[in-house]
């Protein structure tokens, strides 16, 4: 693994394969350092990061304000558990609640934990507030969803890679086509307590629903006394050009499910944010997490919220996203892409599967200094950090254009 005192990529890749479970198929790149939107591998090659940790790195690698907040907190206090209150907790919860227009926050660690939390809270709310008999609460979800990979969450996944072979599955979920309001209306009955949706489906290939869909979901939930749970783990916190993807239709869900970028690319931080009328159903001992809301997480998360409060990163995403999508549409009009979707600095592009697979495109782009990730065969996703400039966007498009030729 070490040659002439230096790490080498082939040996590092071999060791990674040898000592870890093969639940990922990474590109043959071993990253050693990173700053902003750019990373450098252990052989000294630089790459534009157009994945950004699946939106966990919205503010780029090692953002100075986030690193400073983490360093300062490391010198003071890192963990207490929720058995005690620490001095960073209230600021984080208050400022995140204000960003979301809600009045209560439940901090967790990972996105999947936040989704599990949302499911539990919705069922508890359905039993205590709506009056659905205990054990009978149902939740409507969308086909093509990706909310995580815990046993409960994969129970309502329609992706065979995530689901098959991991049964028995958790009951209580109804799956309807994404973007189909009529099907959603038909699925809501007296046992339904919530509708759980991604405002834009990320893992599916950055699928944007039809105009008016989120407004229709909000209306159906309100009329049927059902909670609207918006999974904004990937789409939220500036990614789409607004603070939240729901903002594009002026929709306010009953609950925001947040993660990824909330940790600033430093620590895993997630949260469920709602009003007291929803989150207030929980009582001590009914839900928790040893590391959820720890001092280090709160210090970094608070700084993330303050970065977003200025609106700068949302504007950057909208401006550079417009540049990105204009260039992608031009490639589509030239017949070099089958389809282009997305909002802000987030795009899903479909390739001609007869020309190359998504994996092949990602490998060829990596050879040219751009890191992206494929999904579902011939689709690749672009999600650069919100700190990219116009030259970075142009560089990514130039390399994609070359690969497509």
C-alpha cells in the first residue's frame, strides 16, 4: 500500500475491498484531501466533486466557518447524551425551527434515523390526536422513493436492490405512483395518518414532480386530517435554489425531515422539525438517541443554519443551477442526452443506454477530473457543492460533452 513512502491508488483500493463489506461499488478514486468544490486523490490528481456527498457537502469541503465552529467546540465539549442539557442545544433547536417556520425540533444523527423518527411520531400522533386505533395507522408513500435502508424503510421501497432478500417486512404502508394525485387521494382512508414524500426524488434520478403536485398533496392532507411529511434530506438546505424544495410551490409540510447538509460535511446531523401539535405527542422514554443533538453536532448545525439564513447559498444554487441546466438542455437538444431533470444545482441526466452505461460515464468523467455517480442503469446525478463558480460549472459541462462525444 506504500511505495517510496507514498500511498498508491491500486494498493489502497485493494485494501478497501479486502477489509470491508461489499455494500458499495465505489469508483476507482482514493481521495486524500479536499477544499471547497475540489478534491485531490492520493496520487495528486484533482477532481471537481459533482456529487457533494449526496448533498451532505452543500457548503463544500471544509468550509472555514464550519471548521472553525467544530474546532472551537472540540476544545470545550463533545458529548453529554440527552440525560443532561448542554449549552449549544437551545440555540440549534431555536434557530433551525425558525428557519423551517416551526416551533419544535427533534435532533437525531442520520437521515434514516430521522425518517424512522417521523414514522413513529406520525403513528403516535394518529393514535393520540386523530383517534386511529393503536396498531392500525397507515402511511402513504410514493413508488421510486428512497428514504434510507433500515428494515422499516425498505419495507416500502420499490427498489429491488434495497428490498429483496431482507424480509420479513414491516406492514402499514401504502405505495402509490409518484406525481399521481388521484392515486394518492384514493389511498387515503380513515386509518391514514401521514403522507411521506420526497419533494424531488433524488436516488430515483432527480425526478421533479408535475407542477402543482406538492400543492395538491398539501390540500389532500389538510382536507383529510393527515400529516404531510416532507423528506428534504437531499433536496433541502439550499440544494434546489430555495431553502427547501417545497418552497418552489409555496408549500409548508407538517414536518420537515432533514439531514445530510445539516452536518456541514463534518458530522452526521439530522432532525425532524414540526410544530408542538405534532412533536408534542412524544413523552420521555418513547424515543431517543445517545448522540442525537450532541454539542459538536449542535455547534456545526447552528453554523449551517446561520449560513442559510443569509440566503447567499440559495442564490448561488439558483444562479449556478440555471447555468448548469441551460448547458444540459443544450446537450439534450443536440441529441447527446435522452433526458434532463432537476432544480438548482441538482440534475439527473439520462444517457442513451446503447452508447454507455451510467457507470461507464462516471468512470470516463473521473478520468477527466469530474466525480459524479450513476443510478438505475443509464442515469447519472450532478450535485456539486453550492460554492461552485461559473468556471467550475463550465468545466464539468466541457468534460461531460467530451465523454458524450
